[in-house]
């Protein structure tokens, strides 16, 4: 795990300033505190900050091939590097390090972009191909590792995080109104867009080739959703055996590391299953970690205790108080680099710090199972709404709605008639390609009314949902409803929120690498072959997963309905004495200066949400409040005061400098220190 | 104080759900269709009506026909208050 950054000058006159370049990589120190290295030629720069996990002593990056024509900076893991390496050695490749990074480099040398189909991993990397004078960048299939870029006529710059790009004086720092509308409606931006104008991300499962004159982006993997008649569905028994073997193997290769690997244990099905398989097959002294909450309705400590007792792991708890959430929210926004509608990333940020304090660099997590095996309530909501739309006179079906969201309704329901109208669907609505998410987006999209008139006028004619619909694959409308909802959830929410704001960013803030066995592409491809009713049987979510591993888990976990991982919002941000950053950022002058929101509406909302006796209800308003506060934080930290932040400069351990040798026509490599 | 159901209800909805009178709320505007009040916001509305007008709103009365616009609420309250003339009119005090 690492931070990577680089620049390609696109005109002859544009050269790379080493000082600027070092500032860029210094901004990624938290991603790789162990060592760093740079490759610099007059027109190309690559840099890496390294969190050493595999090949600790010999793996300083950038790493070159045998003749120095290819150089790589790599963030992440190629878990199957052991197998790939033997193949490459047979083909005559020579290796100078024991790292997976070098395997990826030689695999590229051998196969070109096709190398990506062979890598089972989580990665973002860049290879400078000096003979083609081309930069090759790639990002893993589902977007576990980040990769952002900026491109203009003079340069192309990339980095693991946007804050590194912003160290370059030519990279603009402004918020994009359309991206803001996407966040407020869809809960995140739609790839490749980011919240900052002109900064894009390489979409998951894509690669990119950049030369002086050309930039092109290609997809190498997409979620394999097929029509039912085209699926090769195994018998239930064979399918269970296949899943047991696949998931065990996904864990096995994810335990490859030269440092100890721990596991998160939330008390839910997914993380308990990963911990159970790990301790049964690979490590009977597994160290596990979890979060407890001050607010009882978010707390899962009881279930965590049962899981720990059953598994016998060495467990470590942290406790998230409301005051901690408030205190650390600005740092979390700094790391996530986007407005947030939820506080759930904050406890995970605190957890990664605790794990790091226990000297762990790597943990396994259960992330991805809900998307892949059908765990989310929105999948069930879709099923119920479809049933209601198809049977408009049924009296019983709408009753199911009330069971869906007890954690939002706080055990009080507004009544059947209201839920029916709120979730109402007509047969006509079933033709809507985003039927599954329409109610959610309509509801949260209402929060766009908090935007200032200037932002609203920038948004004239813009529809966040239409942009998304335009990106859907052509076969999408023919798929079964669960596959459609899964694709939406994975394409939009998983990589851009779950794997970043609740994943990579809050873990790497404390130099911790997360590994997700459920997101092994073999597991995903297997799960997408299963019939929808195996995943959600009646209204039992992740049915197939539960049945397959029932023997391994305590009954309380197997039979426990999913409790979504959430964290308090309004409880964390009441008015306080003395006032703090929340008051500053939501003050009339700060809101006016930033210019994104309507002053009167922000004041009214803040007064209501922050009132001492805040009334129950109002999930959507909580999200509006947090969206506004975090947008103000993004503005404050990245637009208004970016330069004010101290940056501890990195001194690279490895420095490869290519100077144009005037007496020869070739470039000459000088390895100054290594 | 003047007994003005419509004004009181309208002000409550603006103060609690719209936050600024942007002219979008008409007497007939459907709260649910326009997204002004979501299914959880209804609970807030009910708490306000029960407290302000000292009435008990029964489960079977929690239906959009009674509560989904300023106009619907006013008609509902008038029916309810008219049917129970002895109830103390909190706001009138």
C-alpha cells in the first residue's frame, strides 16, 4: 500500500520542477510512511510513498524492468503475484525484488494492457513506458484503490489523492456545482467526476494511456450481469461447495504479507464470516477489532461479544463518543476530499488509528458482501415496491413496507397509508431503469433546494439522475430487477463512498491497508451467476451466504437481520459553549463567502437540527445538515485555506534521475541513491 | 391572538421543512409529492398538531387525505375541533 503521483509534461517547453513534484508526493506521506522514491526525467516524473507490506527491505519504488525502459509506481496489492511470478520466470523474466510490484511490471512487459485481466488484486498504478513514450495507468476492477488526474494542454498529472494534485500551482481548486448536486441527490459523485472542477478519477476497472498528444481511457472489466437464460447456474449443493472454496481461497491469498494481518469484526454476518474462515483455516490467534457507540441505537457491542466468544479471537474495542465524531469530522473530510452525508466514516477513522497503534498495517474486512450477495434494504424495498406495483389492489403487500426501515423510523411509523404513498409505484414506474433507487434519490434530491440561487442557476437543465442513466450499459434494461439494483449500488455507491469514505481514505489516513475477500473478482463473478431468489429469499437478505456458512457461525449471527452500519448525526452536532468550528463554518458570513447555500435556509436548518430537544425523525434533514457542513469544510480546507496547511517535506530514499545526455542520442539513467 | 389555523400550520411547515419562505408552498401543495415532508417528517407534523391544538390524532386518521397539504390539515383540524368543542384551544390562550 502506498501513495503514488506523477506528471507527464505535454509540451517541449513544460518541464517538471522537482520541488513542486516533491510537494505533491509529500502530501501523500500518510499513505506510505515507511519510505519513498522518485523517478525524474525532464518530461516525466513518478513518485511513491510506501507502506511496506510485501518484500519489506527490497521493494523501494519506483521499480524498473531489466533494461530500465519501464518504471512503475504501484499502490495496492496483486494477491496472486506468487503464481504470476512463476509463469514470468519460466518465460525468462529476471526479478530484482521479492515484491508484487515488480511482478506487475513484468506482466505488463509481457502482455501490455491485457496484464490487467490476470491480476487478482486491489490496485492503482502507473507505468512509464519510455520506448513508447507513454504513461499507462490502471485501477482495480471495483475501485478499492483511488486514482485521480488532471489534464490540460501543458501537463497530465495523477495522484492517489486530490490533495497531492493541488500542490501543483497550475491545478485549479474550485468546486463543481453539478458534482455538488450529484452528491446531494445520489449521495456521491458519478465517476469519473469528482467534487472539484477539472479533477477526474480513473473509473474502476479501467486503464488509461497518456502520451504527449493523446489521452485515452478503456474499460477492462465490468460487473458480469447476464440475463437469467444466459447464466450457468450450478445446483445448490455444488454452488455452496464452490462458494466455500472460492471465499476460502480469496482469504488465503489476502493473507499474503510480510507483516501480521488482523480483521475487523462488526458483529454482523459478513465480517464474522471472514474472521471465522480466517481463524479456522489460517490463523487461530487472529486479532480482531471493532467499534462500540455511545448512542445505543447504533451500538452492536452485544453481537460483537457473542462473535468474539464463538470465534475465540483476541479482540480490541474502540468506543465512538458523539464528541469524538464531532472533533474528528474535519479531518475525515480532509481525507475523503468530498462532502459527506453521513458521519459513519468517522468511527472507522478512529478504528484505523487504534489498529495502527496496535502495530497492524493490514486488516481483512467483510466489505462488499451486501452488494454482491444482496444484503441491502434497498434491494428488499425494490422487491416490495415491484410487488405492490404489479398487484395494486393487494392489501397485504404494502404492510411489508413498515418492516423495512425500523432504524430510520425509530420504532415509530407514520402509518401504513403514508408509507404506501411515499413508496408508491405504478406499473408504469416499473419501466424506469433506476426504479430501485428512485424513491431514495427523489427524497435526498430535495436537499438541492438548500443551494444558493447562484448554484441553482448553474444547475439549470442539469439532472444528476439523467447523467447517470446515460452511463448505464445497453443491456441494463433487460436485466432482472435485483441485478439492476446491484449494478446501481456497485457502480455508484460502492467505489465512491463505501470503498473510499468508509474504506481506503479513512484507513490510509492512519496508514492501514484494508483487504476485502468478498470483492475478489472470482467471488463477484460467481455471485452474479446465482438466481436473484437465492440471494434474497422472500425477504431474507443474503440467504445463500447465510445457508452456505451456517455451520461456521453462531446462530445469533446467522439469524440476525442486517443492521446497517450507521453513526449519529444530530446527536454529534448540538450547539455548544463555547462555539466551535461548526458555528464558524455555518455562520452567515462563512456561508455567504463560500456561496453554495441559501443563508436563511442554512440558518433555519441548523437551528432545528442542533436544537437541544431536537425532535425525532428527519433523516433527510440530518443528511442536508451534514452535507452543508461538510461542503463548507471542503471549501474551507481545499479552496480557501489550502496553502496554510503545513506540509512535512519528504526526502526520497530512492532517486532515479534521467538527464538528457547531450553527447548521445539516448537518455542516461543515473541512480543517485538507493 | 387571532385564531388562524391556516397561518399557523403554514408557518410551522415553512419553519420546519422549507426553512425560508421561497413561495413554493401553496395551500394545496402536496407535501409528499413535492418532497417537502417525507414519511418520517409526518411524525413531527403530528406532534406539532397534537401539542398546539391539544388533540389526539388517532392512527387511522394519519392518512394523506387529512395531512398532506396545508388545506387538508386545516379541513381536518376544523372537523376535529368542531366535533370536540370542549377541547381547550391552546393557541387561543
